[in-house]
C-alpha cells in the first residue's frame, strides 16, 4: 500500500470512527441521566445543603421546578441535549456556575497531568523494556520483569500515598498537593514543581503493562530475519537493537498506548484526588454526590471522547506507519 493510499484509508477510518462515536456518546450521556435518576441522593437536598431543614415545602417544590427536576428523566435529557446542540452546556448546580466555565477552568490541568504522565510512562517503557529484552535472562531483565508484574496490581492511589510519604513528607523534595504554594500565582516553576510528583505517580502506574509489552515485542523483533541479517553484516549490537529491532517493536506499542487511554483517564482521576490537583476529578466527585446532571453528563462525555480519540489516533498511526495494517476497523 502506497503512502497516498494509506492516507486515503486513514481518512476513511476517521470518518467511520466519527460516525460510530456519535451514537456511543448519545448512549453514554443518556446512561448518565438514567443512573443519576436511580441515585438515592436527592438533587434538591444536595442543592440546599443543611439549609434544606429551614426550607418550606413550597420553596423545595419551587426550586425543584426551576431546576427541571419535576420532569421525567427523558424530558430532562432532551432539554439538556437540545441545549448542548445549541452550544449551551447548562449550569452546574453543585458548582453554581456554567458547566462550560467549569470545564474550561479544569480541563487544561487534567490534560496537562494526563499528557505528562503518558509521556513519562512511554519513556519508562521504552528504556526499561528495551534494556530487559537486550539483556534477556540477566539481572536487569529479571528485576524489570519482577517489578513490572508486582506493580500491575497496585492501584494508582496507593502509589500516590507512598510517593507522598517518601518524597514529600520523608525527604521533603516535592510539595504534597495543590497547583501552587499557598498564595502563589501559577507560574511555570510553581506548576512544574507541583506537577512533578503526581505526573511521576501517574506515569509509573501506567508503565508496567507498557514495559512488559515492549520487552515482549523487542524479543520477537530480535529474532526476525532482518535483525539476524544486520548482525551477520557485522553491525554493532547497539545499532542492531536501536535501529533495526526497536522500530519493528514500536508498531504494536503504538496500538497498545491507545488501548491504555481508559486506564490513563481513571488513573488521572484518582491521582488528582490524592494530590488535590485542580482538574476535573474533584468536579466528577462533586457532580456525582450532588446528582448534578449537566456537569456529570458533560464530564463523562469528555472522558468517553478522550478514550475514543486515543483509540482512533493509535489506529491511524499504526495504519500510516505499517503498510501491513488494513483499514477495516
């Protein structure tokens, strides 16, 4: 398949995935409304807080009508979806501000944390996975494999608590939580210092599967004919590994990164909560406990769209990089 035909195939793949994503997002959003309606929490009680005990029945009924909570779930979903199509994301009852403003203020910090953690996970995987395969059976391989399997079952919040205990409370190298020190503006230095620990935790939590996958792919690539031929030509082992085996091992690795996006999103939410990072995680928790339909639906759609986009980008990259991949997905 030529480069031009691969580009056309990638375009068709994007169009098909977009057509698939629209009904998926509609079903996910409607599912959020159904789950919220089944919640034991009363949104009006969450809206009032402790003041609910001082409110009259007439006031509660009036607020319920103003918030549209006296309508059936299907009608509430239709009103929300109609506003969404017109660019109105609604107003968050729990945050007491427009949903668009909540997302605009918090989404960039979540994206920064997730992107930094993903980059760190990829770097860790490429370095450790390549070294482990290169030195198969040696102490480095055994250590990397053992640690990788051990970390597979450790939740991100456990790693976060351990990192805080060691690097923040024990050694005092990094701050415990927040975006900046108290009273400080979010400068590059302040944000970078406070980002280091949560991004490292997120990257380490996502790296075990990537490290083990790179190791396995490298072992398969090292046994292929073109690598054997490169060794027969007398090329240095470093050249054989880095220039001949590693590029071959990267092709399935790209697809795996896309498959890890759901876990990355979940890990980012947990890490944000532990480190009080001002992203969407706190908004998710607040919206869920307050049964905040507009905010909960939009945040869920953002997370779903991120998962679909990650999968699409991975498939497009694999299609463009590997002519053996067919565009039938």
